[in-house]
C-alpha cells in the first residue's frame, strides 16, 4: 500500500495518534465527540459518539485497543476501540492544553504541580522525572517534546522515550511543537510561513516552510503541513508501530477519507445552523458529497437553485453517486439538464434514472418529465445501435418504449429480442 497519500478535505478533525497501526488510515475525532474508525474488514467507515466532549487542545492517542482522550474538564478518558466503553483514569492533568502523550507503553503527563510524570500502562508504576515548570507536551513515535517556562524563558527539550529511561536528545531555545515528525518554532509561525526542524536531520538545522491553504488527510492525519512529510518519516513511524503490532493493509484510502470528510461536514451542519451557507453547499456539489448536500434545509436549497445550476459540471462529474442524494431540488435541476441540454449523454441520463428509482419514495417528480427522460435515454441508445445497453434495462422500461423498439428492431442482431426474453 502506498502510504504517502494526500487527499484534500474540507472538514475539521483531530487524528488519533498512532491509530495507523490498525488500517494505515488513522482514526479521527471531531469537535462533537464522534470517533471515525475505518474498518479493514468491511472496507467502510464506522462512527461512534462519545458521552463526553473532548478538548480540541490535546490530541487523542491509540494504544493496545484503547483510545486515550482528554475532555474539556482535563479528565483523561480511556475508551475501548471495539466496544467504546469509557473509563475515567485516576490521572490529574495540569490542564486540557497538551498535557499528556503516549509513547510505547508509557503515559507521560504534566501534573498539577507542573512536573512531568511517567506512568507505565502495563505495570501501572508511576514515577516522577527531573522535568519541572512544564507547560506543554507533544510527541511523535518514541520522541517527545516538553516545553518548560522558567523565569519568563521558554525552552523545548527533545526526548527519546524508552520503557527504562528518558534520554535528552536536544535542547532548543523557545517554544517548539510537533506536527507529524517536524518540530515547528511557535514564534516563527505567522499562519502561512514557519520555521521547523526535521528530527531525522542529525544536525537539527532550522528550515523554512510554507503551509497549504487547504487541509489534507495524510498518513499523519489531517494537516496543512503535507509538503514537509517525507518517505523517511513515514517509514520511521511504521517501523515504530510494527514493533508493537502487525499493521493491516487497507485499500481504497481516498474513498474512506472522503467518507470521513463528508461525515465531518454533515455533523457540523447538524450542530450549527450557520453552516447552511452558499459556500458549504458549493463544496457539497463540487465534491460530490450527496449525503451532505441533502442535509441542507429544503427552503435553503430552493432559494439557491441557481447555485445548483451553476455547478452542473461538477454534478455531472460526480453523477455516478447521485443515488446518495435525496434533495428534490437537485433532482429537478439535473432532470431538466438531462431533458433539455443537447450535451447530456446517455450514460448521464441513465445514472440520473437509476438514482431517481432508488429514491422515488422520498419525493415524486412530475411523471411526464421522468417519462420524457426515459424516452430520451432509449432514443439515444437505439439511434447509436447500442443494443447491449438497451437489453440490460428492466422489462418495465422496455415496455414503456415498445413502439420505439419495434421501429428499430430490424437493426438489432441480439437473439434475446427475437426469443422474447425482454417480455
């Protein structure tokens, strides 16, 4: 499986760090408390809502079938990744802001006295470290970055975390934090450009980078720093994970990421009525997120009919998935195109009819419009002598166009018609 993938997304979520060990696609957690877990068996996305609201200020972690999540009250929860049973751990974090990480079998956290403490998750033995005055904590694989503020001065210690000891690798002046395997200098970040250190660089040289305008879903989760991801970084993390558990191979990465992205957007739309705006509807139409488009209020879609029409090229590009759409307005616009535009192809009309047939109980379009489109589809196919296409249609549709079929029967050389297999 190619692990250096990048898929553009619109939704916002945090990755569950180290959960790539399951499927090569990390689990995600949105701000409503929904966990999105790719299922390697059924090749689909599973979603489950937590009973508490997770903080957006600390990344969740995966370790040996459990997800560790901090809530808005700085409580640390342990969630079973299979059953989703929840347990609050007896760990007193400094705050909800980047106060814990997991590395190997160790939970490192900043306690309420601002000291860095290490808890072995297998033995449950806890011990204090030498680090005090800690304010933030980040990690990547078996590396950790702890930020200390003393006498108004900030320093970042890059650590290598082992089960037996914690080794100081490098000390940086200032506030640095991990994004993937790079350490970003917080003081250099202007929202677009930044300075960073790739920790695989033995000289730890400061480099200059530029983030992307859009977010991308990567092997390291949702990010705007995809251009700094290297094959070596991915290989390092995968080697780290494989030492603990065999990594499953997961296909259809882009399809699963699109499911995650659309689900994130749908959840935002349900939670916040202000998300019903023209920009988001355009995203739904252009991405082919039909379930998301169908979640917009009916009156909003009716008032934005022209916007739907203006995005017809995108709709046609994604028309094969139209069956996921339940919006009458969108079907009416697409149906009118199929009926009146000379550029409408037989295949596009067939996709429309298939989708309409699946969703016919959701609403009723004018029967005459549908009949005209059906006749148009058959006329196109027959005029092009595309009998292989015609014979695949249902007997009801064939009967509806019986006169047209009889008229052109002389050009058909398929035995099925003459045997009466089409009723």
